[in-house]
């Protein structure tokens, strides 16, 4: 048997769950492995909003550094956190089958009861917001903030940082009406509260719900090991979404969303860009045969840029200077 594959992971419960899933998949194919825990910048600074930290890869750079310095053999990332351009010397080894892609609104208990009285369980957003015109919603994502404000402009948005457990605790402690989470993050570690509602209208971040494994370019052993559990459909769809993001020059400071789905040998692609305040939006939606979809992400980005997305992107970049 070959070497013991060292799996690099962040220390949060969700990150460890993801790394353990990879460890199980490796074992199923006869590979021995061990977990190596590494702190990331995003885990150390829990106060600064992600969009103000100014760089991509805030949750991945420490793992990438450990990988390039041969302290680990593979790194496991939430794919939505991975910059569209991987560091030199690092390659994508595998993409796991995708989990839930949607965002959830987790309500405070008292508002949850009120939402039932207003008929919210039947999807009646208008009634809920009419009776609570100044909702206080917490999120660390500028994408979620922009989409929420586009729909409910009278709401207040508060910054919410930390791992899933910390954010749920803060929601209980703070004077907020609700907070927005990725469904995958809560469901994977069995923490989805009963008073949570799927936001069907909110388009997810590119590659949300997907897990990426990376390795060193010259490490054929680790690459061969991970190829066994690469999910081709997830890899293809997330590739389109990340190409869309890259073509729009987006990062943590740009409210860009995308979702590609393969349905009956066709690819349905949805993408959009918002202004940070949620007042402006340019969207794209199209369905094409699978064999014609290789460049759909780039094509979607080009159309959005031509329809007014470039002006939004430029204004966001200029505001940050």
C-alpha cells in the first residue's frame, strides 16, 4: 500500500465534516489518510466583514500554503470559498457530489410564530414583510445582503461572522429578526433549525453546496486517489459557475450569483450581479443542450456585462479604491 494521505482542513465543525467525508471516500477505495488541522485567516478574524477583508482566498490560503510546503497532501475546501484562479503548483483533484445549494432564513422564535399566523408557511412573503417593514437581518455575505435589499429595501442588514455554531448562537443573543445561512452548511452537521425557511428566490453563490479537493500538481498518487470520487456533473456545473464569476471579475466584494443544473441532457444556467445596496440588478437565464454548454458561463457573463453589468461592476471596484 502507498503513503498515508495527509488531509488538510480548517478546524470548524463543518470543515471537519467535509474532510471526514473525503477520508471516508478515500478509505472506500483503499487509501489510508489522516486529518491535519490548520487555522485560516477567515477563522482568526471574526469581526471584519468578509467583503472588507479585500482579498479572495481568505479561507483557503493557509491550507494552500501548507500544501505547497508539503505539510499536507490534499486540502478540502468549500468550493464557493476557492478563488477562480488556483495558486501555481496546485490543481483541482476532485469535486464531490453537490449538496443543497439554496440559502436559508433562520428566524428568531417570536418572528417564526408570527410568520405562521401571517400564512408565511404558504410562501406569503408580502404579508410577513408588510407587518414587519423594518426587519433586522444578519449575514456575512454581500451577495445575500444585496439580494435581500433588492426585495425588501426597508430592512436593516447586520454583519454576522464566525462558524455555523457561532452564528446560530449570535442569532439567539442579538436583537436580530433572522439570519441567512447556506442550507448545506446547516444540514451537513444536523444544525438546521425548525424555524428556517428556504429562500427559493435567492440565487446562490457560484459553486455553493460543492466541496473541492486540491493537491500539488506533481503529486500523482494523491491525484489518482481523489479521481475515484470526482462527480462529473457537479464538476461541470461548478466549472461553468466559476467561469461566470471569473469573467465578471467577481470576488467576496461583488454580489454575484450563479447556478448551473443538468436536467434531462440540458443545462439550465441562471446568473446575476447586483449593486451592493441592492438597488440595481442585471440577470441572465438560459437553457441549452448539454453538448452546447461548454462555454455557457462565459457567454452568460458577456451578456450580463453588455446589459449593464459592467457599469455595476465598475462602480463597485471604484468604490473600493
